[in-house]
């Protein structure tokens, strides 16, 4: 029987909202705010399981409503009409047509909500980069630890990851978001989730309409502050903030000015209840505008994995997934010298797929016979051999050259001068 996980989330949301309304009626604003925030996080999780895009959008809208209400309650502002509890007979239903009209009338906000992603990546999913992971954990800790009497310690709010492609920059940002989860908070048997994670691709920001890109960035940061704690991750950041010259158009300058203003964090000054961490990744740091670069308190070089890191990554890709090999992982790390994390993943997949094809030649024939035949078949595997790995190594050459690496090292030295 198929397990309906979305039903479980809906039941948890209904239970949490009911408790939130009860605490609100009892004028326990802080407890009610905590419960509404939990409902918002559950609603965001539910959005991941919605099958229709319209349902996903509506779920994210409802989550936004619960987050905003939680912030208002913590500020001592009570709503005139609390949001209804879905599923309750006495609740006034929210017309879907109203939701649709609101979606259509606020295109920018919808574009921002579509960037929301639930991160399930943990630090343990990232092989190596131990020093970098510790730096990020320290930043998170400083942001939430109690301040010393009469002293204000300012943590980093803007971090730039730079280095060759495929070295784990995106994974680090996703793990940072997951690390902000409230691990001990349980609501109706479900984890309430972590920080809001906005995964921003260049195509989602750059609009064909002049001036729209800067408005999208502004709305993005407004939403991130509303849903604090939040992590905003910009990939391919150099495309959003290229070096300015005489040929730079007016709308491009406005976009850069908007990015500069948001990185300055003026809207968050003096607000200890807001935490928005901006993480950007680039393979071409030398193309980023110098004024934008100056806003990043921390610039972290993400190099190719060293021998120990390659060993850790290969264990994650093979050993953790249950595959056996008679080749020491240290030997595999030596065999893949110069590989990026992404190339190690391709390497592992290639080895596994070739072995599975060899051990299961009848799969194609069974597939032709129909679904019943193939579902009754159990895939056969064997331990991976040195020849398997040597063969894959010959098929997957490293794409990053020593010249490429030297350019990153030269830029790193230039920034530290």
C-alpha cells in the first residue's frame, strides 16, 4: 500500500495550527508564535510533496502567512482575524480563486517563493573540507549564541565560495541551511525543519524586462528577512555582479546597486531577531565587481579535494551505499588525483553501472516482458575490483588543469595582500 506522506504533513499542520490558535486565545503570544512558526516550516515541507505546481505555490503562500504571523506575535501585534485551520468545519475556507488572483498580481513574490528549497544535505554528506565546515559552523554559532554583557560580536553575514567547478560549493550552502534546523523541535512526530533556503540560479533573477531584476532581488531579501533565519545562495554569482565599465547599461547598474545595498544589510541593522546569511559561489571570482567583492567579510577558497578528502568522498559514494571493494580507499584516492568532487561522483557511478550491467544481462529482456517480470527480479551485485576502477579512470579524465588551479591560487594571494 502506498504511504501518503502528504496526508501526514497535513494532519501535523492542522494539529499545530489548532494548538497555536488555542494559545493565541489564551493570550500566550510567545507560545502561539512558536507554534505558528512550526506550522510554517511543516507547510514548507508539504510544498515539496505537492504534485501540482499550483498546489505547491499555495502551500508556500500559506507557510509565508504563518511565518509573518509568528513575527507579528513576537512583536506584540495580534491579528484581527487569525488564519483558518485547514480541515476544520468551523473554519472559513480560503477560496482558491483568491489564491490564484494573488499569485497573478504578485509575480515577483511568486518568483521568489519558487526559489525556496528544503535542504536535506548534512555535513556528513560532504567529504573533506573540514576546515571550511568548521568556519561555517563557527559563524552560525556566533549568530545565535548569547552576547557578552556590553559587547556586540558581529558574525559574518556574507560569504563567498570560489574555486574550480564541482568542488562542493553548492553542497556547503545546502548543509549550512540544514545546520540551522531546530533539531530538538518536534511537532506531531515530524521535524519542523530548518532555515529557509533560497537556492538562486542566475536565470531566476535575470529578467528580460528592464529593471525587473533589481526588484526581484529586493523582494528576495524582504522575504528572507520575513522568514528568518534564512540562507540565500547565489550560484554563478559573477553573472549577477560583473565588473562595471563605460558600457554597463543603466539597469545593470541598478541591479549592482541593489545587490550592494542588500549585502550591506542596512535593513537588519540593530535587529538581533533577524539572521540572513548570504552565500555566493563562483568559478570566476576575478570577474566580480570590486565594490561587490568588498562586501564579503569571508572569501573561502574551495580547492580540489586532497588525498584525505578524496578518500572520504569515495567512502560516501561507495561504502555508505553498501558497495564492497577489495581495493583500499587510499589506493582509490591515489588513482583519482586531480579529480573534483563532481568527477569523483561520475567515477563512482561509472564503476557501479558497468558492474551492474555485467551482473544483470537479462534485465533488458525481462523489461520487454512487462512490469510484473521486472519487479520480481532482484538486482545482482558483486564486490568492485581494481580492474573496474582502472577502466573507469581511463574513461573519465580530470578536466581541471594545473594552469587553472594556479590562477585561483594567484587570485587568492592577491586578495590576501
